[in-house]
């Protein structure tokens, strides 16, 4: 689907501009071009906002890995995951090779490792560190009395 979008979206934009020009002339061309430009600017603004938020946080940081794990869905984009975490992921795979593997870790040591193929989430896994057993406190009635 992603490969088709590379060609389908620009072709749809050109078709909209052509049909607007064919039907309404130059005013139609201006309105259709303006609408497509506004759509592009909205996407660019969202991308810049997500990247600005991610630049202000440490790489690979997330507030709660468990909550991130619950919110993830297959086929979401890397930009969508970055918007959820407000952080760039720690790149675990070799640079510029598919699939791309990123990890986000929370302060408690839990982490979510995500695998992206062509910029879309394919699979992910949650790691939680083992919980150490705390010794049980002694019952209040077993303390010796003071002399």
C-alpha cells in the first residue's frame, strides 16, 4: 500500500487541479492549488511540531513503556509513534537498512522495541525487568516488650 501512495497521492493532486481548471478555468485552478498547498502545509507543520517535541527529550525516552505498548497498533507510521512518545527512538538496527528497529525505555527500566518496515510498524515487544521480592514486614504483635 505504501508504494502505491507514493504515486497515487501526487497523481490525485494533479487530477484535482486539472479537473478544477477544466471545469472552472483559472479560478478553479487557483482554488484547487490553494487547497492542496494548505493540505501540504498542514502536514509539514505537524511534522515540524512532532520533531520539535522530540528534540527536547532524550533519545529513546518514554514516560510509560506499558502505556505505549497498549496504544500501539500495526501499520502506524514512525512519525505517529514519535508523536505518542514525544521522543526519537533509540536506533538498534544498522542505519539505512530495513527493517528499522527502535527502542523506547521508561524510567523504571521497562522498554518497548518496535520494528518498522518502510516506515510502518510491523511488530513490537514489551520488556519489563524482573521484580525483586521485598521481605515481608514483621507483624506488630511479635515485638518484644521493653523492660
